[in-house]
């Protein structure tokens, strides 16, 4: 039951390549482990992008996010890493990835990455 | 009772053609079928436009949106398709169509199309 | 794509039959047709029950609610009908079904059925 | 009791004519009749303006809005008409009139007029 | 366009007379005239009832509420009057009528009538 | 107990004069009298400013706002008057004063003054 | 302009004396002076009552509350005093008076009086 | 500046001893230290009581809560301890003390004490 | 980094055993795996209890909830199982455990267990 | 238990130095003492920055903010001071520090510092 899913983001052809439009995806069920303590971290990831040749298939995005469940990551690092993966697979014209992470020690953190 | 309504958007003359103003329409009762699984999808469509020669009659907009009830559509495709239909019938000076679709697999999607 | 699903509510054995506890289920994507005009109606259905020998499997509940999509129903009638079906299949010790239906003609309606 | 009030917007001298400042007025109790069905429509009107020589006396605004109570008007037309009246009487440097109208047929409409 | 609608509340047979259930109806577009000043008053009326032999048809309720549009009424009086009419036509087992009226002179008023 | 406080706004030296920063102050307990009817008016005043040589001591601001309690003022006039006093005493680089006044006759008013 | 209004609560005959019903009145613009410091206090007063022979005329309630504007009162004392006055003038079958007073020293106070 | 205030709750005579009424006090600025780690904890304390011979003077309550600022306390213990102090000083007929403490380790805690 | 924590709930002596009071704990970061699909489920668990001889140490509760991260569980089963564990370790006088689980297939589920 | 923590902000290497991205940190548990009265002040501090060579380790930020607990500070001064410390330790490309302080005397204050 704990098999780690493959880390894939499946691109599918943009159904309206002739027009610049915006897709916004919100995934509130993102969890990793703290690389220092090994304890679970929780957050919400959002993607706002203007697709280029591809859009990202949502089921593959769900599985991709799931693949971080058992890994240790710092918030700043994992948000940038996910942005890199998204850029590589989707080749978007514009992209904003935002990770909002839950309160730890009375402090909450949000990381926002913009491309290009 | 399940007769499919004609896919029409009735243009009526813009009552104030001499001035650029903005009309915002919110239709929270939009439903289609998922083209992969055949199961119902739900969302809210909004239209923000600066009318040109025409405004869109609201009853025809209601019937137009209803006409998608039994069809399979991807979110990205149907939002662009509706924008195209709106542009063709209303010939607006500016238009923004936004489709906000409900959570599937823990992820929600919003598609935003702007014209020109 | 428009095949009507079977109207089933699959009971599965209550995993904790020795204790009275409460299950609350919210299904905000319920749609029927108006029996007078044939136009779509939209609403949210909630179920609050103390299970007897069975609980209701959620996927079958989703399909069950979907089966009303192309049928004409009055709000008062369909909420009671759904309560009857739920009682017959789940044999709950207690049940409350609430249907909240969207505004029509400037007026919104909520129907609440309690059992026993 | 149903005497129709005079359609007047009383200008009074701007008490601070030497400075550009902004006045925002919200009137949530606006009602007309639908010109097609004769049935009541309801909405909220807001005015945001930079006064020129005059500001509009609020009691006259209340009576002015009241004067539409028994008249048939489309949303797009009446919002522009009210903007025209406001411009003629107040001679503002800038004006934005927004009319937000209640849901009809599952769809709500907002009309926004800007001057100049 | 200003023809006053007949003051009717059409009873239709209760589709589930064998069970006590609750119907809640919210009508946020209620307006009368102040009997002292003749100026418009605005409010929201809600009905919560356990039907007896009849339920009230919603379109007739809309027209019924509309029939007060040009009449002068005090809040306390009209809420009770409407409850009386509802009781006479629907013969409910239980009824609660609540009228929430907008701010006048910095003060807002709510009237709640319960039957029996 | 009803002694009117002196109308003063005490400037104190800006503790960080070498940097432009912003101070936002919200005072929700502002009351005057209507100059027409003598009846009380209520509102919220906010100040957003980039300090120059001075910042305004908060206790003196509280007393200053209190000094209007027994005076008759129109909303447009008093908001500008307060902005003038603030500018004279604090000599800010930038200032925005907003007065939001409560509903009267179903209509609410907001006045916004910007400097320079 | 600062003439203190007479402290009166005008009873008018209950228009539906044969039925017990509830009236709820909310007055968010109540202000007194602190008896210790002489500085203004602010709060919201609500009245929930089942009328006996009388209901309270709203304009007299507004003037009555206004009459406290220049007097020093503790929260606990003035809420009870107002309840006493209301009981004496309106002779209600039941009454609840609640005063919610704004934050002072980081602490807010609410006083609730019930009768009988 | 860090002198610890005396731990006092000053009772003052109940101004309406002949009637049972309720006082609700909300103090959102409560802070202690964690007895395990020495790090600050934060929370909101509320008191709901029916006064007996005394009410508690608010300034002394503010100072009393302040006196815990440099002490180590568990949430369950300090809420009960404060209730005990309140009962001893105010001799209330009824009392409910609720402490809502901020999230620690992804978990928040509320403690509710009732008397008698 | 993925070592599974021990499933423990550490009881510590109730610091106020002589009084019945209530503790409410909210843990919004609960995640398991779906026993059918192996995919992650997310929810919020709350505990409301009147302690007997023990209260539950919060850090052990955090670790306890974490121990379900890699296990497959149905919502109804795991909520009851957790209630059983809590009862066994804390021996509370009263307990309510509520699990609110995120939307799946457009439907959300809440399970509420009460003891005794 | 009241040992004052060292005033440190630990910089750690920016894990993605090749890209400009934004980090937003919210710390709602900030408390100092009023330099005039010695009484506690409370507020929320937020940091929005584009990291240069370093990001700030969150635990050190928590301890840093804690170090102000027993010191007297004016709102305007401490917000600027904290911005200075943050700039010195983190060397950010851009920074906005906002301090929102609780109501005192019916007035709340927010201070916003931007760099460069």
C-alpha cells in the first residue's frame, strides 16, 4: 500500500494553442517530511500558468504531488524543485507556483516562484 | 423532459453603444460530463465584457449553458469554446470568461480566457 | 456518454456495530430537472445518520445521486424519496436528509426529512 | 401612498472645491420592474466620484432611486441612464456607477459605467 | 406594468402526507411602504413549516409577496398578517415566519412569529 | 464630565527619518452630530501616511477625534478638515484619510482624501 | 445642537395582542462616557422581547439611546438600567437586553439581562 | 519595566444585585511560558459569569492576566487555576472560563471550566 | 526518515481531578491511505473530553496520529478505532471524537463518535 | 525560565540562488512592552522578501521575535529596527516588513517598511 508512485507530470497537447489563456490549479493536500525532524509537514500548492504546447494532466499532477509524501524537503527547496519539474514537462509561457505551509512554532511560511 | 436545447446566444442591440461600459455575468450552475469517465462535472462560469454592437440576452445564455449538460468536455477546451461562441455572437470589445470547476481527486481547476 | 446509472445504494457492513455513532455526508453536486419547465435545478444534499447493520458505500451514493440528473422532480418529493431509499437500503437507527435548492424566482427552498 | 417622487438629484456646492477627493455612496435598496414580465427586480447601486463644482445631496439621491420603483427597465439601460443623470446634475470630474442585480434564472448581472 | 397581482397563496397537495418533514423557504426580496412616510421599506422573509395537507406553490408565494409592494405596513403587523394568510391557506402543523427588515435610523428590526 | 477636549494632534519626532515607511491607523469610534438634524452620526476614520519629520502621537489623535463629538459636520467637510489638520501638524510626505459613515436612509457614504 | 433629548420610550399598542411573537431590535450606535475617565465608550445594544400590551416605537428608542451620549455609565449598570426602563414602558412578557461594548485595555465586555 | 504586577482581581459591588444577569469578558492577549521548553505560549481567555455580590474590575483583570507573562504553566492547569482565583474573589453564582491556546505541533487546545 | 512512530498515547495525571472540566483538541493534519486505492486521504480530527484520572500529552497525540500515515483505513473504522485507543489510555468521563474527511468524488464525510 | 534568548537571525544559504522568488513569513505571536506604561503590547509581524545569498532559518526567527518580549518599544521604532536586523543578516534583494498591532484606546496601528 505504500509503494511510491513514479514522479511524472504527463503533458497533453494544449487544446487551444492559438490563444494565450490561464489555467489555475489548487492542490490543498500536499505533505512531505521535515528533513530535520522527519515529522510530517502539510501545505497547499497552487499553479497558475499560461500553457505553451502542453497542459498538465490532473491525475498525473495528483500522483506527482503524492510522490513527495515520504521524502524530506525544506519548503523553499521543494517549491522551486516542483516549479522546475513543471517547467520542464509543460513548457509553459508563464508560471507561478505558490506553496503555503502550515504553522510550525507559531510561524507560517509561503513560497512563491515565478517564471520566466 | 431531456430534450437538448438549441445552442444559441441571442444578441440584442447594445442600449448604450456610444459609451464603453462593462457587464459582468455569473452563472454558478454549469455542468457537463467528464469525457473520460462520463461522470458529471460541475462549475461556475463568469463573463466580463465591454459590449460592442450587442449584449447577450440572459435567458439565451441560460439555455446555451444548459445545452452542455449531456456532453463530454475537458475544462480547458469547453471554457475556450464558450469564449469563442460568445465572441462570435456578441462581438464584444473586450471579454474575459472564467470557469471555476469543482474539486476532483483533491485538486480544483480554474480556466481564464481573455479577448482580445 | 449519457447512459443513466443504475439507481443503487450499496450497503456495506457497519464496521463498528456495537456502538452508536454518527456519519455525516455532504453532496453539493445534485441536479435534477424541473417537472414543470424541464429546466435544470441544482442543490446540495446532506445525510446525517446513526448506522444500523449497514453503512452506505460512497461511490454508490455518488452514482445514485447522479441517476436523478435527467429526471423531473419537485424538491419536496425528491428529498423524501431519497430518504425512503436510504432507509430501505441502510436501515439506519436515525437519519436526517436535507436538500438545499438554489434560488428560483428570488426564492430558495430547503427540505429536511427526519427518521424515525 | 404610492405617489411617485420627482426624479431629482439636488446638487449642493462642493465644500472642498480646491482638492480632488473621492466620495463613495452605496445604495443597497434599489428596485425596478422587469420590462418583459412586469415582475420586480432588485439590486444595489454604488457611486464613486471625484466631485467637481457639486456633490449630490443624499436625501435627493434616495428619492431619485425611489422614483424607479414602478418603472420597467433593463439592467444595462437603467445603469447607464442613472450615470447620465448623475453626470448632468453633479458634473463630476470622475464617476463610476455600478449596479449589482439579483439572481434571475440562476444567473446574476453586474453593470459598471465609468466616466469620462 | 404596475398592475397589482392578486393576493393568493396556492396550496398544492403535500406529496408526502404520511411523514412530518420540514420546508424552509427564504425570500430576500420583500418590500413595502412605510405607513408613516410612504417611503420604501426592504426586508427578507423566511418560512419554516411542517406541512399538513398542503404545501405552498413557490410561484404563488412570489406573487403574494409582490402584492405588498405598494401598500403601507408596519413590520410587526405585516409579519403577523403574512403568518395568518400562510396558516389559512397551507394549514401547516407547525410554522415559523421571520421578517428581517433593513436599518432605519441606525436601528434594524426582526419579527418572528411561531404557530401554534 | 462633558468638558470638550482641546483639538490637538501632537507631533513627535519620526524615529526613522532616514527611510520612507508607511503608518496605517484605524479609529472605528468616530461620532459627530448631523448639522441638519442635530442627531448623532457614526463612522470609522483611517489614516495611511508616510511620515515626514513627525509621527502623530496616538493618544492625542484619540482626543482630537473625540473633540468632534458635540459638533455638527457634514461627512465630506469633516473628512477634508481632519486631513487638513493632520497635514498641518504632521507634515507627512503622503497621506490618505478615509471616513466610512454608517447607513442613513438606506444609503452609506465613504469619503477619501489623498495628499499631495 | 447639543440639546439633550428627553429620555422617553413611547409605547404603542401591540398590533397582534392575541399571539405571542418575538421582536428583535439591534442598535449598533450606542455611546456613553466612562464614569472614571470621562472618555467616550461605544457599543451595540440589542433587545429581544415578546410584547405584552405595547411595542416600543423605534424613533423614540433611537432618541432614548441618544440621551445617554453625554452621561457617565458603567457597562453593567447602564445595561440593567435600560432593561428597567424598557420593562416599565413596554411591559413585555419576556425581554433580553444585550450590550456589547468595544475593547478597552485589550479586553471587551458584554452584558446580558433577561426578564422575567 | 519588567516588574511583575501583583496577582489581584479587585471585586467591586455588583450594581444590580437584585437580578441575575450575565457578564461576558473576552481577553485575547494572554501569554505564558511553556513549563517544558520555556518558550512563550499564547491564547485567548473568556469569562462568562452571573455575578453574586461582586463584579470584577476590568483593569485589575488585565493586570491579573499580565501577571502570568513570565511564569511556566500547562494549559489545563492554568485555566483551572484562573477559574479558582475568579471564584474566590468574585463569588459568582455561575462561571465559565474558557482558554483557547494557539497551535503547537499542528494541534490546538481549548480548556473549558464550569462552576458550580 | 520514514520510520513509523510507535502508536502511543501517553496519559499524564489530570492536574485538576476534583473538578469536571472539558478539553478540546483540534488536529487538522491527519492523513491515511485509502484501503481500496492506496491513495492518500486527508482530514481533521477533534477530541472533546472530560478527563478522568488522566489527560493525554499533546506530543504523544501528534505522534499517535502520525502513525496512521502509511496505513490503509476507512473513515468510519479509523475514527472508531482512535476513539477506542483514546478511551483505553485516557479513561475519560466523556469523550467525543470527530473526523472530518476531505471531498472525494464530490462528496465529503464526517464521522462522530461519542462515549459513553 | 525567563532567560532572554540571544537576538540572532541565522542566515542559511539560499537553496535556489539562481532564481528570484518570494518568501512570505507570518508570525502572529509578537509581544513587547509599552515604553511609556510598561504594559504588554501584542501584534502580528509579517516578512515578504526576495532572498539574496541567504534565507532566514525559522527557528532563529522565532527566538529573535521572542527576545523582544521583555523590552519596551514603540510600534514605529521596533518595526524599523526589525527590518534593519533582517536586512543586515539576510541581505535580501527586496523586503517588506509589516507590523499589525492590537487596539489601544479604540485605535489600532499598522507599520509597513519596504526595502530598498
